[in-house]
C-alpha cells in the first residue's frame, strides 16, 4: 500500500485577542442594561432576569482564557456584540480566502513545496462565506494551485474528514499532492449575548500538505497509518442559519440562527463515543493505546479532552500527551486538532505514534493515526 504523509502544516492567527475579562466586561454591561430595560417584566415574573458572567466561570467551564478574532471592537461593544467587517468586492480575495492562503504558505514552506505543486485543494471547515463559487476554488485561483478543488463541511470534524479524503485521492492516483485548508471565522456565528456559549469560539486558519512519502521533501514527515470516520445524527449542536431563512422572516433573527448547543448532553454523549472510536481504531491497526505518544485532540473544551484522553490511555494524561491550545485560541472548530498538531509535533523519534482526533456537531468524529518518519 502507498505510504501517505503529512509533510507540512501552517497556521494563520488573527491580530486581535480578547481575554475572558474583556469579554465578561462587555457581557455584564449588556446584562445590566437589558435587566434595567425589562425591570417591570422581570418584577412581574413574566421574563427571567439575565445572569452576569465571570472570567472564573468561563475558565472552569472550558479551560479557555482568551481567543483570537478577526475584529474586536464590534464584539466588545455592548450595543453590537458581533464583529463588524467591511464587505469586499467580488474581485478581491474574501476574508476566509486570505486567511487560508496565509496558513497555506506556512504549510507549503514547511513541506518544501510551491503552490504549483498542489493539484488538489480541499477547503474543510464549518463556516463558508457563500454557497458559490466554492471557497476552495477561490483559494486555488488566488494561491495559484493546479488541478481541482472543492469545499467540505463536517463541522468541527472537517479536518479529519479532509485528511481521509486526501489519503483516498492520493492512493487512487487522482491527486499527487493535496493541500487542505481550514479557515474559521467562528466569531461570525457566536451569540455573544448567550452566557453559556459567548466565550467558546475563536478565529484562525490552519493548513496541511499531504502527499505520497516517495514525493516528500519534508525534514520530518508523519506517515498516516489509518483514518476512521463516523457520524451519528444529533440536534444537540446546531446552527439553523441558511438561505431559506428569508422565506420565514418571522424567525429570521431567532436564537437558533447562531450557534446553539445542549452542552451537558454533548459532554455526556460525545466523550465516550470518541474514546471508544479511538481505542477501536488503534486496535484495528495492531497497536495499543499506551503506544500513542501524543493525542492531538479537537480543542473544544478542556474537560472533554481530559476525559477522552483518560478513557483512551486508562490514566490521567500529562500536558505533553494531550497538548492544549484552546487556553489561548479557544474552540476554533475544524482547525483545533490541526493547531494542536502544528504547535506540539516536536520531540518524536522515528517510528513513534500519535493520533489526531476531531469531533463535533452532527455528531461527527474522525481519528487519524500517525507515525513519525
């Protein structure tokens, strides 16, 4: 069987960061104003008062301390509480295209490749700027890659599904070298007025070059030994924003047109599902979980990651075995597991194993077992 490797990764980090304290200051100002404006109804018991938040609550609930965003002032304005971005002309690269190209350039440099060496480009992400033209084809145009490109959306699991798609294309011969990009402007779908979720997401872009081992010029490629994917329908994480919203204007601004979740149900259902999938996948490849030197998990929630790692390894993981980037990046959807890999891939001897795993809305989950070259 043809050996396929990850030969380069890249990350684009936006210039602006928002701390928990900054986010809470804005949120609490909004809560106080809303409660004052609705004081009569609150006193009558017809509507409940909103509850203020705290940086300590956010840290305990998620492990997040800050997040990067493409625009900060609108998010921190209690009268707006959303990013404010100028609309670009059709002849300019879109924001997500620009972010993806920045990340892609880093991945190509690490892999020792040029844009023209890529003949298949996948944009795998949760949020796209428009239905068409495809973001991937736009990136292909402005970056200068050849061949073909398409978009794919499996929410937070998009990157692992993208890696599997790349492996299949390389093994079938329909591509020689693949670039997968994961641009995420999650701040665009966050309800910053919701106490339970306003702190969860951040913006970022990641990129990965995948190719046959025989073609790789990377200093230390990671061989993809196997990919496992699964999906299971659930409404516990949902976003109902879409082009048909204009057909029912009475609910166009409803809460579910942004990110909503049943957090406790997600935690209870997703953690064992992902842990069981990883253990079964590793066993099917002829390895034991304790042979995994590192788990590069989706960066959604620190408590989830610690529980999944504990179930996989049979003990509490240390900070090196299950590295964390969500403390400063927050949940970056499809990019999270790739960020963890990008920043924490050093220290591997040849032949040592690691695993990239992502999980999210759908439900969807992916597992990719790697061996250091």
